């Protein structure tokens, strides 16, 4: 059984202390390449999170039966099988979005954060703990993707949820939010350099918030008499 303290610790690590996008700086390929709109970012984030959760559970389940020398190839094989399932499902049910995301769905197989959590955590812990850890890590990465995608889309096009019709059909275009009407757009924001700049700003904001929290905690400690 997992205690409330363990559960809270895993989520704190995944969302803040060891956030893949802001702290560990893993999985930057999708962060920078596909986060030009909120919908694209959310879709890839959710796909990555699903692969992480089920691959971590599978790795944890077979960890005692896999020789140490071949653990990495076995882990990659498990991840690749799950990515194939996600890839085929998206191809079948959200084909237009699948065409936009393109090669970045299969590339989840080689995403550092997926293999890193499988090897560093899932291969050493109980399946439940491993799946919760993977969910927290995947959620942390997805939130960074969503914030980055929303910021870049807003700055680049003045909209939010552009492309939602790729998932729910043409009638879903009514849900696109035109936050900045008659906005001419800022091309840099949706190009690769805009991704680097936006991610740098997010990392700087996270580090600033962390430093502030440490200062407040230090100030709260009473001085020795």
C-alpha cells in the first residue's frame, strides 16, 4: 500500500522538484518542436503520459525476471510496443491531428524522460508506486507543454485552442478562443527560436519562484539566541 506521504512526495517531485521540462530538462524535443499550439502540446503530452504510466507499470512488473545486462533493450522494447499502440490508435481515431504531430508520436520511444523513469524508478519499485511516479512526471511534462503551447499560440496567433477541430470535427471550430481579435501575429513565437525563448522564460520563472520560496523558508527559521 502507498501512504499519503509517499503519494504527495511523488507528485511534488513530478510537478515541481524534478519536473522533466523545467528542472531535469529532459524530453526537450517535443517541448520545442510541437508546442506551437495548445492543442498540439496537450495531445503529445497526454500521449507521452500514457506511455510513461503503462511502460513503468510493465517494467516494474517484470523487473525481477529481466537480467541486469539486457534491461535497457527490454525496457525500450516495452516502450516501443506501447508507443505503437498509441500511434495506431491516433492514426485510427484522430487521423488529422496524427498527421500534424507526425514523427513526434513514434519518437516518444526515444524520449529520455520515458526511459529514464523506467530505469531509475520503475525498475526498482512496486508497480503502483512506479505508475504513480510516471503519472506525476508525465503530468508535469504535459503542464509545461500546455503552458508553453498556450503562450506561443497566443503570442503567435492571438488565439487559444486553434486546431481543436482536428480532434472533434469542424463543428468544434466554435470553441477556438480569439483572445486578440484582429491580431496580425508574431511569427517568431511559433518558430523554433520562439520555443527556446519561451522555455527559457518558463525556466527562469520557475527558478525565481524556487529562490523566493527558499528565502521565505530561511526567514521563517528563528535565529539562535
